[in-house]
C-alpha cells in the first residue's frame, strides 16, 4: 500500500506542475498584454493632448466666424486681428480676436472704444495664429493655429456674412 501511495503522489505532482506552468504562462501573457495596452494608451493620450490647445482655439475662432454679422481683418497692436461686428440695442459692438503675449485673446467692446492689446481676455496659449482671406471678396478664410507644444491645426472656412472692407 505504501508503494501505491507514493506512486499516486508522483502522478499528482506531475499534474500539479503542469497546472502551475499553465498558470504562470497565463500570468506572463496577461502582464505583457497589460504593458502593451498601457504603452499604446499613453501614446494616443500624448498625441491627443498635444493637439488639444490648437484644436480648441481653432474651434473657437471657427464658431465666431460662423455667427458673425460682419467680418474684417484689421491691424491691432503689432499684428492683425479678426474684427467681428454685431449690433445690439441699436449699438454696434466689435469682438477682436488676436494674439498678444503668446495668448489668443478676445476683446469685446463698443465700436469706437480704444484699448491696448494687453486688455483682452486670454483664451488659450498659442505660438502662432494666422488668418487670411482667399480669392476675391468671396469670404474663404484660411485659419491656422499652433500651440507651444508643437500642436497645429488649420481650417478653410467660408463666412456666411460679407467681409467688410473687402479682402486684405
């Protein structure tokens, strides 16, 4: 009886080793897959955050152009600004969108008010903001934004309103 008990333990220990090896290989595979997923997610997240600021700024400017009653590009400070005109309660107001001090800024004032560029509300930090009108006064805007992290975005946008003062 003693011999058969030892023989049964030997058979069980072989099965135990097989189960242990199978479990260990599963755990190694699970760790490799997890590390691979973390690496992929980290790369995607980094690329998305690199472009977030530029896309946000571009989305803001795009919406402002779409809702405008009248648009023109005017000099403001040492750069060009996008001037959007609207009328409320028989008073004409302008929104200036421009860059100053590394920020995309907005300034909303009654027409005729004279202010300096540093007064505008800081929207997002940018390294470049360019607006051009293409063609004759058809209103096709080329807008590009670059942020401090190297993210960039651009769009071509057809304005719904006339461009005041023609094409610059």
